[in-house]
DNA sequence: GCCGTCGTAGACAGAGTTGTCTACCTTGAA
DNA sequence: TTCAAGGTAGACAACTCTGTCTACGACGGC
C-alpha cells in the first residue's frame, strides 16, 4: 500500500452537514450559542451524535462554521439589498430597515457572540473584525467617490453598529433608523 | 403575637452581600454571565452556599443585582468624567477614551448581556433601555441648548454604542474614537 | 439570657453539558 | 464482490450547573 495523500477527503457539503449547519444557525442566532446545547442541535437537525461529531469534532468547530456561514449569508443579503435600493448613500437606511423589521431579528450575530464567547473562543474578535471590515467595504461602495470616502465609510459603519444595537433592545427600530439617517446625512454634507 | 409587618427585614448591605456583588460584577463583566458559574462566585467571594442563597435566591436575582450595580457605578463614572473634561460636547470622546483604554475594558455590560441572556432573563432588554436612556440624558446635558438637542443626543448616543462595540473588537480604540469624534462634530455643525 | 439573624462548612440531588464508544445498515466505486 | 465512507441508534462517561439540606458557631438586641 503506497497511500501518498490522505485517503480521507473531508465531506464539505453532505446533506447531513448542511442540515446541522442550518439548524445550528437558527438556534445559535435565536437563543445564543451558550444557551444552545449540542444535543438540541442534534435532535432538531435529525442526525445522530456519531454523525454530528464526524462533521464537527467539537462544538467550537460548529461555532466557527456557524459564524462563517452567517457571514457569507448576511453579506450576500446586504450587498443585494443595497443594490436593490439604488446603490446610493440613501440605500443604507432602508436596507437596514428591512432587516430590523424582519421576523426573528435579534441583532448582529457577531456582536452577540463577542460578549458570550470571548473566553471560550478567542478568535471571535478577529472573525468579527473581518466581518465588519467587509460590511464597511460594502458601505464604502455606495458612497460617492472622494478623498474622504474611506473615513466616511468607517464612521457610517460605526453608526450602523450602534443602530443595530438600539434596534435590538428598542422594540421599534424607528428611532434607531431616524438617528442613523441623521448621522449619514450630516456626515455626507 | 400580633406581627403586623414581616419580621424579616432583608439585609441590603451586609458585608457578605457586598463581597458577593463585587465579585460577581468582576467575573460577569470579564467572562460573561453564562460562562460564570455560581460556584465560582461563591468561592471567590469567600462565602458559603447557604450565605449566598440567603441573599440571592437564584442566579437571576444576582444577575439583576449585578446589572443594577453596574448601572449606578458606570453612570457615576460617566457623569463625573464628562464634568472633568469640561461638560461640553468635546468632553464625550476623551471621557470614553479613558474607559476604552482602561485595564479590563470589555465593552458595555448591558449590550453583552443582551445577547446572552435574552432567553433566560427577558427583562434585560428593558434594563438596557433604561441604562441607555440615562446615558443619553447625560450626553444631552453637555450639548448646547437648542431645539434639536434631544434628537442630537439620541444620534450621539447611538454612535457612542457603535464606538463601544468597535473598541471591543478592534484592540486599539483609536479608530473608533476618531470616527466618533467625526460624527459628533458633523452632527453639531 | 434567650432567640433570631447572619455566618461557616460541606454533602447531596437532579438536571444538563460535551464528547466517546459499540454495533449495525446502506450505497457506490474499485 | 468487497470494502470503505457515511449514516442510524443509543448507551455511557465525566463533568458542571443550579439549588437544597443539615448541623453548627458567633453576635446583638430585647
């Protein structure tokens, strides 16, 4: 037996894995990561423990996969929403309004994870930084080209984070949205 | 025996209770509420289980006390810092800079709790709303009197929340502080 | 001096946590 | 046809979590 390369190609896209990831996404986002036990994910995704641990050797592996999936999914939605609303600075507030008013909105998954996982999964800060960098880039893409575009995008992104937080605890997102609109307008004036 | 009022006046300020609350504050803020077990709080505050449960019948009671204490303590610091920096709009950024650069800064305790406790302690949203309302009032107090002061304070407070978040995952708070300064300046222009 | 309050000390219950293990079935490719 | 990968099913270990309980000591006001 010669066996040059590893004979065990990891299965990245099996149906069971997808089901686990989708279920974990919904539960982690809705109830929080620590509040959601592995057993719950296993039961609701309809697989067995052996199958689960074949794909995700530990809960932290699942959490990392969840954050990665969340990032790709949220960014795809955000870029699409900005385009749909005109790819202009005025697209930012109505896009976020969609999200805030959507069923099951519970804030930013990365910000939420930051608080509860800092101890058990230190890289969550780096992951969040990457996520917010991509969000900032998407915002910069709808701002008018100018020498200060980078700085303006940073400031708008910071305000967007503030708006997400306030929409999370304020029941109605209206106040957060109008405050954000005011900030965006005065920054670009 | 006539016994008009309850003969068991709750002890609000015993030494043991203070020690428990202080310890819980440090641990909850540093490691998160869910990540911190009751046993840990008990061990580090040097009391026994019976004593602990005499003062706090459940962990949720301790969490509520923690948030209340945190609110009073943080507000006292914030108001004092704003005064110390001149009680003007320009006092906001340097005050926050103190906090962000301080040892053990780990973001806003209320925002952090929001994500991890929404399921087990629903009132955390109301508590956070009250806290942020008081923070907004403190900000309004250093803004110039005008017809739009309330709205300006709301917008600044929203941006402050964004700055807190970014200072939490960005290692250096400099970018968050300068973006916040830019927002404050343009809002008051 | 008595009694209630506050405290120490620690065993214990009951539930939930992550993760391992054995045993067997199915499917597709060499 | 054989064999390995991926899946089902579920017992089990080891630990941690919250919360209860008994027994006893110290102190202060009535």
